[in-house]
C-alpha cells in the first residue's frame, strides 16, 4: 500500500512588537513599532493606538506597506501635567482581515523645573586704594526659566562701592553683567568676601568674589 503524502498550508499571519520609551513630562520621545509576516500574508498593516490621558502617539509611517513587514517610528508626546511613573500604550495593527496588538512600555520622568545659575569670573580680584577692579557675573537658565534677574552685592567694607552694569539681566535670564568694585582712599586694607545675590522668577542664587585691598 502506497504511503500518503501531503502538504501543510500555513495560515497568513503577522506579528507586531514595540520598543519601550522614556519621555520627560512636557516632551516627546520615540518608540519603534515592527511588524513581521508569515504564511504568505500580503497586506498593508495600519497602526492605531490607545493611551492614558495626556499621552498621544503619532506614527511615521501610519501604515506598513504590503506585504506587511517593516517598521514605523512612534513619537510619544507627554503633556507637562502627566505625573512621573510607568504607563502602557496599546498599539494595534490591522490588515488582511487580521488584528494584532502590542504594548509600548512608557516611563515618564518629571519635567525639568525652571532654574538658573550664577557665577563670577574671576573669583578673586585685587584692587589698590583709589582704584577699581571688575569681575564678570554670568547667569545661565534651564528648564524653561524665563524672567529678568536682578543683581545686588553685600559684604563690601567701608570705602568700597560695588556697581553692576547692567544691574539686571533681561528675560529670559541668560546673560552677563560687569561688576565694578571701587575702593576709596581710606578703605580698610585686607581681604573681604563680596556676595553677589541674583533674584528672579521667585528663585534666589548666590556667588562670591574675594576682594583684596592693597595700598
């Protein structure tokens, strides 16, 4: 009796996967969505998503062209009010009468807080009586800080005058000012620390310049 022979027919199918993403609140970040086909599947695969409130996704491209194997960049945008934590975004691929889903594991980190720094260069100056010296005061902003920053000085001794030009760094707050120290004829000799205070946007930062007065 002859042996029976036959062939196994694979069912057309596709799979979908996605890489994780880490995005700061108020910003965007990428994930890669990948599809693979089998069993003679031959169809475009359209991409859609479902996400928690405050999180949105755009796909580029929005559809994987036939036969259905390929990738799409999913740009994940997180609103500034979304709390830090872990979230799941469901990505659904539909094509050839089939539907498959995967998950983007999203980590949301806290939004950067508005801030600024202040520094002085040089950090020490030597000035003779009846003369003057200067230092450059520099401010740098981050986290969306946007405010004017005013500069004041304290710690100078009798016969020592400190002025800033300009006395305020205009909004958004990055810039520099020349601090001039004028020493009078009767100023005390020796070393003092002049503290420069920078205030703006509800934030206060300080830096210091060491002043040495000579004859």
